[in-house]
């Protein structure tokens, strides 16, 4: 393995006539001075666990099927396939919810994914309601506020179809996004079930290969398409590989220095991510309730795992 890496570096040096580009310098530094990032590893049989989870929840609730937003990205593509494998394509509805700033190729990819799975899909353009909200709110609406409006408009559409058709809303957030709060509260964070919510983004990529998601979907630059040129990693300021390594270290209870070593980064970066996890915990919890009674919802009113 090490010999192969060295040979690759030597080849690149020869081709560049010994002029070192940034990538080569980084690779040499990592090879001689650092250990490789330790990424989460997908557990064998993960797809079967998720499919059973989906089919059992649908059976217990007694709903007629699932509805999910299909964006053309890897997360929704994985969720779509898992849903169809779990309960059959006739019980899954895909919603395509573009708006004026959405990349056209994403809409085409969404249509193709739904068609390849054999599921019914509906396209609902949310441009008009988004613009209506902007108009009625009045005053300036910054880019992030507008992105939240878009996410919440999509949630409204999904729950409309869920309530009309007797379906459950499938969320498509992964563990990486959920832990750092990279989702809109009551927007894309609004769902009945989160099938990939315990999989880091890098694990979702591994699972996508296992269940044969098209390679071009796997290779797409992660983006919520909230504005032109927007990317997940650009907005968070970190690659998913490094983010997942840090989050896994936090999950395992490792000390900051060890996490930094495993993620090939600084203590400052580890602390930044840990702070993101801490400051967004409200997004992952039931809203606080002032305790007055004997048992309080969200506090000490225990909901059984078997409850619907």
C-alpha cells in the first residue's frame, strides 16, 4: 500500500519536472508526518436494518405509504431506494420542489431517479409561495433567512401530501448534518422518520455504492441548492471527510488532541465543530416546556418505543 502511494507521488513529480504543486506537497506531508484520517466505516447489513425499520414503522402506524422530497442529491437518492426496497414502489411518492434558483440538472436528476425506481412523482414549483412570503414579511430578507423560507415551504408541501394521502414524511438528513445543525428547524428537519439519520455523510456515500446508486449522483458536489454556487462544505467551512472524523471522535469520547490527530487538523477546528454540536442541540430536542404538572411533555413524560 505504502509503495503504491510513493510510486504515485514519484510519477507526479516526474510529470511536473519536480515543480511541486499544492496537492503533491500536501500528500507528501501527510505521508511522512501524519496518520491518515480515520473515517466512520459502514457496518455490514446497514441497508437491511434501515429497510426493516421503514417497513415496521409503516406497519405499526398503519399509514398508506411514504412521501419524500427528491432533490437529485445522494441523500435523497439513497432514501428513495431504501424506501422502495422496504415497502415497494407503489407506496412511495416522490416530490420534486424546485424554485427559480434551483439548478436545472438537479430537477432532471430527480425525475430520472424517480423513474428508475418506478415511483410516482409530482413537481411543485415553490417560487410563488417563497416570493409571497418575502413580499408579505416586508423589509430586507437576507440569504440565509430566504433559504429557511424555502426549506419550510417544502415542508408544508410534503405534509400536505402526507395528510391528504395518509403517508409518512421521510426526512433525508444524515448524521453529520444533524449533529452540527446543518438543517432548517421545522423545514428539512421536519419529518416523521429519518432513515439515514444515524449515518455520517461518508457512510451514506459507502451505502450508496452498496445499493447501486448511479456514480454520477455519488460524485455530485453536496449542495442544498439554496442559492447559486452554494455548497454544503463551503458553507460549513470543512470537508465532510474531516467533519466526520471529528464527529466520530466526539461520539467515541476521545480527547481533543487525539481527535485533532485523527482528523489531521487543529485543536481550534475541533473546538469549533464541538461548539457547533453544542449550540445546535435545540434543533435535535423537543422544545423546552415550563414544568408545572406531575409529568411534563418532553421532560419526564416518557414515550415508549412502541408508541406510534
